[in-house]
C-alpha cells in the first residue's frame, strides 16, 4: 500500500464495532501500553521502546476518537 490515509471510521468499525477487533485492541493495549522504566541498567532503552510501542496503540485509539466525534489523542505522526 502506498501510505494512503485511512478514514478514521474504518478504525472505529474494525476496533470498536467488530467484537473481534475490539478484543485485538484490548490485547494490544495490555501488551503495549507500558510506562517509563526507572530501575535497571537498560531503563532508558526500555522506556524508549515502551513509548514507541505505545504510540501505535494511541494512534489507533485516536482514530477511533475522531470517528466518534471526539478529539484525537496527541500523537505525532511521522512525515517520512
């Protein structure tokens, strides 16, 4: 696919309306919504990794918010 924008309504249909998609989103949130790591030798690395993972899940949630007429979550979208 050629980086074509997807309508936020499609995210809502897949991840909120469809129970299968909602279950997948719930699992993604559980697995990838982790905060900062403050202990250990690799704390900074782990924190950056967690934040990167979290951006993907937040983007999906933000698209669902837009489709529902709410404000999106503040996530920076790379312009590459």
